[in-house]
C-alpha cells in the first residue's frame, strides 16, 4: 500500500463537485507538497552528522536512513518500505 500524503487524504474527503471546482488548486497543492518533501530529503541528506548537535552530544539513536547519501537514495528507501 502506497503511503498517502496529507493533500491526497484531504482530496478524498471532498465531495466531487468541490473537487471539480478546485482542480487547479488541488494540483498546485500536490506539486507544492512534493517539492517540500524533496527539499526536506535534500536537507536531511546534506546534514553531515544527523545524530549529534553542535556540541557533539548524541541526539537520537542511529537512523537506518543515515547511510543515504543522495536524495534519491533516501526517497527510494522510504518508498520501498511502504
């Protein structure tokens, strides 16, 4: 089962007549959401040490995503699990 985004969930809740009236806005919201997900993934993969703060203190347990070096690697690993 593919993981559902917030926009996809919201669209499912709307009546057909509302969907038809706001189709352009819905598509724009989906594109904005996709762009935000990619930008976040790029930020995560560009941060050199995700497990420590600026003082070197451990923030959390090592993540299974820490080895992803490229955005596409991170996204592929995430979507292959769902």
